[in-house]
């Protein structure tokens, strides 16, 4: 493909300055993330300004409240994206997967929605989805419907009600999410699944309806303290095995466990490995970790003085030394990055699971750059020394001969689109600014 110089070198350097600083900052902390190089992420929530130590522990981001409809649009037609921007931008600048939470939920829905007629309600729900997906096109995961069993949307009749499936309003929600967010993995999310076989069976019924229509990509189970603290380990395994029969990845989406230091430690040691090593579990997100900033007392993992509670110290050591189920293990992978620079001075770095594993200075003609590894995790090719006259063109990344074309990838923070670096939907083989193209998990 040919590149179009739509801005001069001086203005481009200014535009890219913020992205450059973000990438440099993330590089310094990437080695410390607990799940670096693992086949599944270990994430957490961001509630406002990203905590300074977030990237030292976690490698996936969910917004705690900022993505909920009431937070975004408390007044009809007046959108408040500020805190959601912060969480999304922190994820992107560090190369972490971002999950939107949530579109359709019966709690924390805007108060004004109840005063509208059915047609207007449906239009407003769809408009929320549309605006979200236009603003955050590189979102990897979306909780489309949250808590359909326990807290269904008050306006569900406007979306189709029960209908012929018994859950037509959920089908409608996923259809609209797929229409407006075609590149995101669409999830459903619910609590009380890990501990309640009856709720689990109802939930599986909804999942199967969505799966038969090609509308769902994964299943979320919240796993809060009220389900987990006193749950028998055998029940965890039994219910995960049952949910895995749906044939979709499971995401532990809102994990927390409480107790004094000794009790919390015992609970994590007994139960977390059952989640982490289950082959159907694709990722785990904890619901807060800072003392005084979690939604329930004694679920925090870092004290106010910055010290770790015993459960966190154990968790970090366990995950770093584990080989989680469903992962790539130690299988050798032959990676080829085919790329070129426009000046012959451009530097690119291959990262796996956030860790820099190899760097190359590119020539001006397309060349295959190779690397062999047994690491697993998300893969990115990062342009690191942008300057006047320098651009990078990445043709593809291949893994054991399987080619992933750069222009087909939706994560690109270095292409100049819509007046800024990383300002569009990705899908380009060009890096005009310091930034990265994400090529998915290895």
C-alpha cells in the first residue's frame, strides 16, 4: 500500500508526543505485570485516574462505573466520556485488552429512560452503543448485557421482551452490538453462576440462544465475595465444567474475596488456582485492589501505604510460576515480522505479553525478521524512534507459518487517522507515529 503524507513532520511529531510518553512509561513497568507471558490475562478495574501502580500488577482494564449508561449519559443527550476516556487510553497506551462494562443493565441505567415511549427507548439504547463504538473502536471485549437473570433492564419490553425465545430483548441487544461494534468480542455477564446450579442452567440457556445465532463470543461470570468466600472448591470446578459445555471462552469478570490477611490468603490459595488453570477460562479480572477504593471492605490487596497483603504476594508468585490451562505452554513458536522503514533508520520492537523480546532496525525494502520463543500472550510490533522522515510499514506477523496481515488488525496506536495518532479503527499496515500494531495472542 502507498502512504499519504497528510501532515508535515513537525506537526506529526507534536501530535505523537503524548503517545510516545505513554509507550515509554509502559515499557518500564511491563516486566512487573503478574501475568506477563501467560496465555490469559489477569486484569483489574480503573475507577477514575489510573492508579500509578496499576501497570505493575495488571494487564487488562475494565472501567468500574465509567462505562455504565447512567455514568455516560445522566442527562439525555449530554454525554460524559471523561473517565471512560482515561481507562480506555490507559489500556491502549500500555497494550492491555480493554473491556467495556456495560451496555444493557437494569441497574445504573439513566433515570430519564423510564419516561420515554418504547420506540424512543430502543432508539436511545442503540444510540448509546453507536456512540460508544465510534469513540472507542479498538475495544476488545464488551459486556453487552449485564445480570439478565438478577437485574434485567427496565426497558426490556422495548427491545423485544421475552418474545419467541424467552429472551428476545437480549438477542436484540447483541444484534445491535454486533452491528455497531463488529470487531469486539461480545460477552454476557452475570453473578451467582459459579455457586448456583439453577442459575447456571438458566444462564446456559441464554448463552445457547445467542451462540446459535452467532452473536456471542464469550461468557462472563462475576465471582464476587458473596459467591466465592465460602464456596466449596468442588462446586467451582463442577460449575466451570458445566458452563464450558457451551463451547465458549469463560471470563471471570469481577473476582474478589474478603477476610483478614490470613483468611483472604487462605481463600485465594484454595480457590484461585481452580479458576486460573481451568482450560475454558480465558482471562480473570479482579474487581478492585486498593484499600479504601474497593466496593466491599476487606477485599483490597494493596494497603494504603502501598504494601501488599499476603494474598497479593501469593497471587503474584503463583501466577508467575504457573502454566494456566488453555495456554500455549512451552511449545516453540517461530515468529516472522515482515516490515520495512521509509528511511532505513526505524526501530521496531516485538513484544509478547507486554515483554520486549526482540528489536530490529529496519531496512528500506520489505524484509523478514525472525524470532523463536515459547512465550505466550498478546503480541505487538512497536515503532519506537519516530522522527521527521521516518515511517514503518508492517506487512504481516506470522506464527509457525500462519500469517496475520497488519491491515486486518484493529489495534494500531501508531497510524495517523482522523487527525491524531491511533485515532481510527486501526486496520492499517502503517505506523506513522511511535505506537504499536497488535497481532493477537500467541
